DNA sequence: ACCTCAAATCTATAGGCTTCGATATGGGTA
DNA sequence: TACCCATATCGAAGCCTATAGATTTGAGGT
C-alpha cells in the first residue's frame, strides 16, 4: 500500500478544483503568490494553505526572493504522476487476479 | 473553474490509497467485487462505497452478471486524465500571467 | 415459495479538510 | 530602530469523508 502513498498525496492535492487550477496556471510559468491570489476569491491565509499542500506533495516548488515567494511546477513529479496513468493502460494480460492468485501490480503489498 | 471539476472528481477518487490500489488491480483486467474484497481488510459496505465513487467519477465501469458485479477500468477516462498532466508540461511560454493579464489556461473562467 | 448469498443502501460516528480572521515572521525601507 | 508589506502559522467553525453494522434488494438454487 505504501507505494501508492506518494501518488495519493498528489491526487489529494489535485482533488480541490482551486488547487488544480493553480497548478494549471503554473504550467504557464513561475508565479508570485500575490499574482495567484488576484485570480481567486479567497483569503491570503487560505491560499497559503493551498500552496503548502501543493509543495508538500511535490507538485510545486517555492522560491523565496525578498518579501515574495515565487511558485513553479516540479515537472519531475508531474511526469511521475503521469506515469501512473500510463501504467494503467499498459502491461495488460499478465495478471491472473481472476483466479485470486494475488498477483496484480498492487496485490503483493497488501498482505 | 467548471472545466476542472471533471478531473477533480477523478483525483478525489484516487486520493484514497485503497481506491488507487483498486484501480491498479483493475488495470490487470476485470475483477468481481468479492475478489477485490478479499485483498483488503474492509467491510463489504465500505468497499461498495469505494466502488460507487470510482464509478461515479468515470474511472471504473460496473457490469452486473447474476449475483455478481464485475468491475473494469474505463480507459477513456484514464486517457483523459493522463492528458491533464501532458498539458502541464507542454504549451509553455504562451502565458503572460506574470503581467497579470489573466491569460493562462485557467484564468478565463475565474471571473 | 423459501432460503442463500452478493451487493447496494441506510444510519451513525469519528476524523479530516476548507475556510477565515487574527496573529506571527521576516525582508525591505525610511 | 521603527515601520510597511508579503507570507506563513494558529485556532475555530462548518462541511465532507471513511468506515462499520444493520437492513434492503435481487438473483439463483432447493
């Protein structure tokens, strides 16, 4: 189960539409927190909390410069997460879970 | 913001490690609910609840046959979600959010 | 018709999440 | 040093979610 937790944190972070939108905004390039705040109707403390979650899951990196904090995407995490979906549609047919053999990609770690 | 909700539901569903694991198991092929239940320490009602969420977000399809319900991945939804991550690492440089122009992929729908 | 079994639904509860206002931190500036 | 301003953190309120037990539904077998 532990092997899923890394991706799970990313998915939890993206499970909030505002955070998904922030990530999308950052795909265009680095942004200062105050610029992100301008785009939303939320308090500064709420945005700060969202950015913390996005950083903690690895999707976003923060860079402090003077009074300001600039945020940008961590493309490594984006790629890793994307691979989760690639794996779902590949490697088919090798599993005999139907026979209850505990053989599939996730079975091993559940005992 | 609305354009994100479809993906948001998928991410929320995958934000639970057990559900992420179930999805991974299903990538090996169709499975009966009772077979999935064998792999986890959870009650039948809890599994049923998880499967309902996975179906509602479109990641999983259910097929009833007699007393049993077989679940499988909806590869269309998997592909669509994967594209969300592809978009994050492409189309760079076209955004002038840094000037606060409200131009990025998500900005338009936030006013 | 009755019983059995798989699955879904109902109900309640405990824990987590989002949000805000208030406060703290820490850099720049006068 | 004293004062702004951008962020981060704290604490509380309300909402959402995960979970299990009990019940219901519905298909198959006796």
